[in-house]
């Protein structure tokens, strides 16, 4: 296992423990049922974007970052779709 993966795993486990302890603090407060799912999705998207930036660095075309981000999200198990063309009709 790469050192970076081990550090990321430890950070994720620490974050999960922190979330669990925070949820116990806010036990009486209503939380949307999809909050944990959305939180995990947010974590994966931001993590993927950071990974792409670390790998590619600054100064490339947006399309390169978009392509690489779709690849990174795919590696994390997400199905993605690039931008599609669409027709806009003016009134």
C-alpha cells in the first residue's frame, strides 16, 4: 500500500470518528436523511478534484481537467457523463 493511501485512509477514519461524535452532540437536532450520503459524495468529489490538481498541476485547458476528473470519479466508482450539447430555443 502506498504511503499516501495509508494517510488518506487514516484521515478518513479520523473524519468518520469526528462525524460520529458530532452527531451525538446534535442528537436532538433534525438532520435530513440524505445528509450522510451527500456528505460522502461531497468528500469524494472534492478529493477527486484535489487528486487531479496534484497530478496535473495548474495551467492546463479546462477540458483536460474535466476529462481527468471524470476518470478519477470513475476510479472511485461513480458513473459520470461529460457535457452534452443542447439546443436552446429563443422565444
